[in-house]
C-alpha cells in the first residue's frame, strides 16, 4: 500500500469541495437504517458498542463528522498522519467525541466491536493485492458486532479503463493548483496518478511545488463478492453508487453491503 496524501492533504478539501458528502451521509444513514441493526437511543447512557461506526480510510473526517452530528458514535482510521491532523481539527471545531486512529486498513485493531463499518470514496482501491483486501475484510468481520453491517464502495475496472484512462487533468484555484497525470495498465489493473501541486504560502505569497504518486487497483463486483464471502461475511447486495440502482457493466463506482454472520 503506497504512501499517499502527504503534501496533497493540506489542499485535499479544497479540491474535493464539490464532493457530495452530505448526500453520501444521508444515503449511508438510509442503508444503515434499512439493513443494519444500529439504533440511536435517546438516553446517552443506553448506548453500547453496537451503536458505534468505524470509518475506514476516513481521510480528513468530513463524512465521519457528518455522521457524528447525526448521533452516531464514530471511530475514524486512516494511515495518513497529515489527513488525520485535519480530521482532528475538524473534530475540535465540531465538538464531537470521534476517536481517530493512525492505522493501516490491513492491520487495524480496535478495543471492542462496532455495529457497522463503512469505507467510501474508493479507499479500498488503494489495496493493490487481493490478499490485502482479504486481510482487511477479515478484520472487519472480526470487529463487527453480531449481524453488524459493512458498507464500502470501490471504483470499477470499467471506470479506470474507459473513463479515467490515460488522461491529464489540471485545476487552478486561488491559492493552489494541481496537475494530475493518470496512467492505467489493463493487464495489472493498476491505476497510477502523478500529482504535481502548487500551493501558495500565506506569508510570502510565493507558490511551493509538491509532487506525489498514488496507486489504485480496479476490481470487479464478482471479485469483491468472492473476497467478502471468503472473509466470512455474508454478501447482502450491491448497487451502482451513482444511480443507486442495479450494477451494470458501465457502473463506475459500486456500493457493496455485507453482514457479519458468525466468526
């Protein structure tokens, strides 16, 4: 798993300002209500570990804190120090009790079980080997409360091969800009994107250049279903993340819902 979101972390939220986090939050809450077993008691003293949600690959904590504001007890895990620093600042501003942990998705450890685990914004695509995904899914199963829910999304091979492909994307903002050079290898299904960032220093007004490389891997729904079941989880359903309808050959991002069904 490559190191990413170091220099980019500081301007990540700026370039992600059009991401529909609020819509994602509402949809996840609907799925948790429909498929999950999490309940939010009015009496704070009646809350248990079953009321807790783990956000794997939480990044800067935008979605994590939105769910916290809905009343869920949240834990956020990410392997980027820089992203978690911003998440903790967001936590302080919101006045939440979210617990943020610097851990690897393939080796994370909790003190107890949780009622649900979520992982969105293609975090699992950063796991480049199937055995890494399997290790992550096994840990999810291990830390889920009985019948607890696992909801995650992933970018499909179709998106990398047909939509992103070998492209260059550039975007300019008032205090920062980036150039994104994207390369996809259909044989290995590895997607590489080289980021060149120009960030304005508030003191001097000069721009500083940063460079970092990210790697993701494209997966199919069949592969994900097999890994989910191999990890001991029950595959419940999947849907197109954009339309919320059935998955098609042209689905770019897919939601998977799985459930703990015995250790």
